[in-house]
C-alpha cells in the first residue's frame, strides 16, 4: 500500500507536452475525468506560470461566451480547461493564432472528448497537436522514471538474467483500488468503493447528459457492467445486447460513447494481410482496472481473488501501462492483440514502424516452457518481429528462448 502523496505527483507525459508546445501554437490534452489534467497544468513547469482559466467557473464561462479574447488580454501563454463547454473559444483561439503568428501558445484541456475533438479538428486543423492523459501508472504513484523495458525489447536489447530484490506484490489491492489520482489518498476498500460509486454516478448524471442524448440511464449502466465483466476479453456485442436486453445498435452506440470519453477502449486485432486467418473481433479494455472491478460488483479482495475474471483484470492492468508507454513513443506505437481461429494467441502486439514485439501476460509466479507457446507461434509466423516478452508475477528475469524474455510485471509498471 502506498503512502498518500503530500505534493504534486509528476507525470510521465509532461516532457512530451513541454516539447510539443515549443513547436506548435496549440496543444490539446484530453482524458477521462479525474485523471489529473488540471492538476498537471496548474503544477508542472512551464504551465504553472501560464494564465489558467477553467470553464467550470461560471464567471469565466460567461466571459468566454461573450468576449473570449478578453480571457488572454495581456498574456501570451494560456491554459483553457474544460474548453468543450464554450465552443466560441475555439474560433477565438484560431483567430489569435492566425493573426499573431508565433505570439501565442495555448493548451486546451477537457474531458468530453466526443465534442472537443470534433470541434478542434475542424477549427484548429494544422495548428494543434493532441495528447491523451491516462490514470496514474504505479511508477508515477511512486515518482519513479518511466521504464525502458519496451523500448529496449523493440530494439532487440534483451536483458541479462537476474533476480529482483523484491518479489512483485499481490496485485489484488491495486486492481480493487484503481489508478485514479484521488484514490491514492484513500486507505480502505470501503473508501475506494464510495469514491468509484460517486465517480460513476457523476459520469452518468452529469457528463453523459452533456455529451449525448441518453434517456435510459439504467440501460447504459447495465451495458457498462456487462462490458466490465468482459474487460480483457474478446468483444461480443450481440452477447452484451442479449444480456442487457437492448439492441446491438444500442450497445455499439453506448460503447462508442464510453470510448470517446476515454473510459473504455477496443483493441484491434493484429494482421499482416487480409487473407490471414485471424479473428476480427476486438478485445475490450476499461481505462482503469479499478473501474472494471467496481462495475463488475467485486467490492472486496476475497471476492475479487475468487472471480473467474481475475486474470482478465490483471491483463487490463498491464494494458493500461502498455498504453501509457506506447503513447510516449515518437511517434506513438500501435497496440494490438493477436489470435487465430484455433485459439492460439498472444495478449498484445506492439508495432513501432517496422519493429514488432509480442507480449504475453501471466498472473502466476511460476513459468513453464509451455507458457511461451503462443509467443513461439507468433514469432514463427511473423519473422520480422524482434521477439517476445512474457510478463508474469515472479521475481526472475529469465530467457525463455533466443528472443523470448520473461520479466516481472513491475518492470513494465515502473
């Protein structure tokens, strides 16, 4: 268990934002509510010294709607938070950038990606670069640097065998709590559950009504719960529709909303040609394993450990960290999964340019050669892949083949 932080937690994404704002007049930062966007922009250099306005302030919102350019009068470095609440702002930002080239720098942030990105893409085309901020990684929670294991593996740099001084902890508590920054200050499962209950209620009753016309909130909540039980598994929309007693088109629409608000993601299948016999259905993941666990109805460690989905929640946990690390690459890597119709699979495939890395995830702490079978098959069928990582719960870094390395999961989470 972590000691609650008493100061701002530095985020791995900060150097990327700092570099981007040097070359582009507008940086757009989106992400789910409560991931820490505003906190970063208020505390991280150089943004902590910029003029900051949030549209959550009704007086600021009124000014943004009536005279938006007045918000940055006398300043040339401006942060505008929750900008999707005032569409007039985007036209004003565009006008200032175009009329005074090189003078202004803007960071636009917001949670409601459904509206924000459409407006930004139309209004600020060619002027803005985009970043997505995720919940905390474990490394950020402990203020450690981002791990380089993925970059090294993509380069074919395989670590020597050794044993970590500490065995990775049981991840059950981490999966139950989740990775949203406010949760770090809470110390018990009951307090975590209260926080998640409030988070979901706020999303359903406030955010959702702002971004989409959803009348049957109970149906939407039921689809969320059914999708949560399938996090880390192949997505079957017709199955969810049957269990939720709604149409498949409704499920598709609801999942689109969850994805555009950064709560949920569909991971596509990796394929090298249209003739390859691979399943085309995506895998589904929630952006925070704690949210998936809560929505699935597991409120204590005992019930979670006995859940048949426990391994899938751990895979969701690893997915979150891989997604953060791949988004930090330049350009960002693409993340997939791979599965044949006969069931042979690997959990993740990272593609960065011409380099491909396969990744298998096992929650257990003891490995056998059989655990590498999916990786071996993938590497045989994809000779340009640099190799494979087997992420597991033990403490040994082991070579399981010429280009297959078993690593403790803590080397990926930081």
